[in-house]
C-alpha cells in the first residue's frame, strides 16, 4: 500500500523548497499544478501515489486542454508532473516513473518586449533630470535601480536582494543570488556606476536620515539586520520590495512607445538582446544572465533576428 497522495505532495514540495532551493514563487506554481492533479485523481478514484500512472496523467492534461487552458499552462503542468513522478520513483514510492513518458504540447514562446537603445536613453535621461531637479533621495535611488537593472540584466528578485557588501564599486561588479540560490557576479558600466555611487553616497544616507526625523504616527518597519544591510531601501527605510520596483518600471515604460510587458524583466530582455546585437557570444550572455540552459538564452537570438528583418523591411529598397 502506497502513501496517501496529499502527504506525498507535501513531502515533495518540502523537498523542492529546501533541498533544491526553489523560490517560493516556483514552489507555489508546483503546488497549484499538483493540487489540481490531486483533485483530478480523486475524481477518478485514485487516492494513493501508486495510482498515478501514465493514463491518469494523460487524461489530466487532456482535461486541461478541454477546459481551454493555454498551451504554456499545460506544458508547465506536464513539467510539474514529471518532476513529481521522478522524485517518487527515486524515493521508491512507486516502482516506475510513469511521468517520464508524459508529453505535452510545446509552449508557444512569445518574443519578449525589447526597448530600443535611443528610446531607453531618452527615458533614463528623463529619470536623471527629475532626480537632479528634485534632489529627492527616492528619485536618486530610482535612477540607480533602473540603470542597474539594464546594465546587469538583473531579475527583480536579485536586485532587491542585494546587500551593501555585494557591491564592489572599485571593480564595478555586483554579486547576486539567482534562481536555485545560485550566486553569480555581474559587471555594470559607467552610467550605472555614477548613478549607484550617487545613491549610495548621498541618496541612501538621506533616506535613513529622513526616517530619524519622521515624527508621524505611522509605525516604521523594524530595523532588522536584513533591512540594515540592504542596498536599496524603500521610502520608510526597510529593504525595498519587488512591488515598488514593478511600479517604478511600469511608470517609466508607459512613456516609451511599444506594446508588451511593462515589468522589470523588460530591461533584462533588452540588455540581453542589445548584447547579442553588439556581437556578444551566446554562451557569455548565458553566463551573464545566470541561465541554467543555453536554450533559455536562445530566445534572444530570435529577437535579434526579428529586429534585423524589421530593419531590412523598412530600410532596404527592394525588401
């Protein structure tokens, strides 16, 4: 007799969180997929791990197709199920890894939004002009954030996780912790260096000083060690959160022509594409971005090719 499915799923989620080092966002996605699998299995009289066989898995994905779920969602669910069944087989909970033969439709990957270099320069110039005009430490901080997002192609979680000790201002590098708790050191250029130096020397101390003189009744966040070490601070002196960065970037991208996502990842996509446009080696870009697979990085080669074709269509007299 095998273990109840809900218990096995909880054990698996604990495994990917603690032993594999997956982020809470990834664990939550796994949980949602596997809870749906549990519901489907229960409806078909399967309550134990040994009952998760290939027909059940295929019927589960087919039901998702019938409900009109996107190809990308179905592909992700198949990947979640394969990881789960492989783990059960390694643990000896089931005799065969049925998920190894599970196939799902390939997710159709939309090309990411990329901002042109001139448009990005104009947006950054507007942000810098506002910081100079107001001399507000929050505006100074915002310039440093956007410059660093683009210069180092950071994920938003990596940016807000940066501590003061992670920034090597002499070498112009920053150490970040990416997916799977993997560390990497990435460079940044002269414009980002100027913005970051101004923020760390003037903006960040001013934010902390402002908090000392704030006599409002609203409670301030606890000054934990994590807050004290954070490079980027929110308006109330605690470590800046991802939502604040999203709001900042969305406002900036709203002023730039173009459609598509308006989150911080757009700067990461843009940086990667600009690197390839400039002749950077694909494997070097993979390392720069912290991608585990070269296939993930190759999406940017398609972006570069599309940009080239568009330039050809608009510029060549016989296009």
